[in-house]
C-alpha cells in the first residue's frame, strides 16, 4: 500500500509532468534494484485512466518509473465494465490514494464521435460511449472538439462515481480521491479540470 495522501500523490504526478515539460527526466525507479524490489509486490501511488494514443504515455508524461502508477489505457479514456473492474482492483487491492482520469487534445476517438456516421467493426462501441459528451458540449463557447474532450473526461468521472460501489465507498471514507485532467500534445502540459 502506498503511504501517500492523495494530495501528495497528485503533487507527485504534477511534479513529474513539470519535469517532462522541461525535459528534465528523473531516473528514479528505473533500475535493476527497483525491478528486484517490485518482484515482491506492487504499491503504485496512483491509478491513471487514459487514452491508448501513442503520444499519451502516462509513465512518460508524468515522468514515473516502474511500479509507480497503475495504468488503464483505452481509446477515448472511456469507462466500461472492464475498465471499472481494473480500477476497482487498484482501489480495493492496491489501495491507490488517487485516481486520475486523463483526456488529451486532438483525441482521435473523440474526433470520431464528433464526426459521427457508421463505424466499422467494434469502433462504434467506443464512439457510442463518447457520444453523450458530444451532445452535452453542443452550444458551449469555444472550440467544440476541446469542449467534447473536457466533457468526456467529466462524464467518465461521474460514471465511475455512480457505477462503482467500491470507488464510492472508498471516496466516502476519504481513502481515495478522483481527479480529471487534459493533456496538451503540443505543450506537454497536464491541466486538471473541475
Ligand atoms: Zn485519444
């Protein structure tokens, strides 16, 4: 179990993002000693749900090492039952103090949901999960795609809180906190959103 509070966990991620932005990478927890230590068990200090996009690697953009963060990646950073099950494992068994739901600029999955139309294969399963965010963001000021990306992250956070009883219970006892954010592909900055 990580002994960090959720504030310390969030500070840890944001400090790592700052190092990434500056190109000042840490080599912490990336050595043989760490690998050996982790063979006895994992104690990540945060769970991150983010997109599969190859440009959005949480270990890199938060500058973290082996065993530091528990990552669940799926296109469009949506929350289905499988994602929720993975998250519940991180909360219930690994006792992560922080859950970070991370969207990103220019997300292809959100763009596909905005464009609409027929999707081949199973891609429609993804876009149909994002469509409510697209509907809700209609008529908002500013860039529509950006608003949809923000809205999608917010809706995922709400879904997690409503549908995961394990998360709800841990939230109630203040054993975990959920934070939403968006990563900017150009600047490298992760911005938290309310
Ligand atoms: Zn994406």
